[in-house]
C-alpha cells in the first residue's frame, strides 16, 4: 500500500507526495512528509505536532492543508 498526501504550499500552489506504506493519521503523514522532503528541524517546540508544523511551514507547506489518500497496488 502507498499513501498519497495532497497539500497546499504557502505560495498558494498545490503539492502531492507519494509515500510507501500506510500513513493512517495526519500526525504520521506530517512526519513522513517532512522526513521524505528532508526538512530540517525548525527550532524548539513544546510538542511533536508543533515541531512538525514548524518544519512543514519552513519547507513552504501549509501543515493544516494535508489530506491523506490511500492507494492500493
């Protein structure tokens, strides 16, 4: 199984990423996307969600726009 993540970039354009495996939660999808794009840590945050959101924003991705779509092979 693969997971397709669609998202909005901070410049208003759309983006799509295809990940191996099953990202079944938004938190997991954010983590996998940030790691796949090799986004650096963006300072200290009080929670993992805030840290991931900061990484995605730093990479030009609106973290609130992620949508998960499962793709069967």
